[in-house]
C-alpha cells in the first residue's frame, strides 16, 4: 500500500511530525517518502522469508522489523491527536491515530522475540 497515493497521504502526518523521519518528505516528497518506507518494508519481508532457511537473514529481518516498530512507536509522542483530551489526555489515547499506533507495541515484542530466537539459532549453528 505504501506505493499508492492513498497510503502516502495517510501516513504523511506521522512522517511530517516525526523528528526521526520528518526529513523524508523534504528529501523525497510525500509519495517518495512513502515509497522509501515501502521498499524498506519489502526488504524486511524478503529477509524474513529467506530467514526461514538461513538464520542470519532471520536475525537481519527481525532487527529491521524491530527498528521499524521502535520508530513508529515514537509517533505516539510526536503525532498530534494521539492523546485523547476528552479522556484526560495521556495515557488515554485516541482511536485514531493512537490505537492504530498501539498495535506496534505487540509487533515490536514479536520482532524482538524472533530476533532473540534467530540469534540463538545462528550461534548454535556456529558452534557445530
């Protein structure tokens, strides 16, 4: 979806307000920034797929995935509208964009679990 106009404009508020990723829109424009993110996501997927037969790539893909979710979780702090003012503000979060971002906490945990498992597997293979 990152290669579509719909998605590019949808993620633009997250990118523009991010101190980590805000430069992407300046450098590549709204669609270009989304395309760069899409390429990184596809690269992560390819690494994870290859990782099913090669532990190094599993660890690489899991690390890339964990980095992605660490960055997107910073959007909780930088994106306007995440804290729900009518519920008392932070830690109460809005349905959009707050709850949309909250799922990344679970995905970060899954990525870190895979990374640790992959590292154990690759170290076990190296010892044989």
